[in-house]
C-alpha cells in the first residue's frame, strides 16, 4: 500500500513549535533562495529550510494528491 500522507499528525513540541508551519509569503512568492556565488568568489548563504516548513509543504502536497486520487 502506498503512503498517502506525510506529517499527518499535529505535534506541538515543548518549546511551543508546531511540526507544520506555513512558510512565509516571501518564500511562497520566490521559493527558497539557494546559496549564491558572488562575483568575488565568496558564497552568500541561502534560505534555511526549516523542518516545520518542509513538513507543511509535503503534508499539503500529499493531501492534495490523496484528494485527487479519491475523485471518481
């Protein structure tokens, strides 16, 4: 049987963080910024990929796929 969910259980950790948090609107608009090599050869760090943002994205994708598969 194929998996049809990801991060399907809501969890709140001892510090108050949720396991699923919608990424900020800026990230939705442009995506996560990768590390960028500057003209001087140095590298600017990209955006961090927080686990709770990734869990949110994957949970949403799995839910949408499951809904499509459930349609007759």
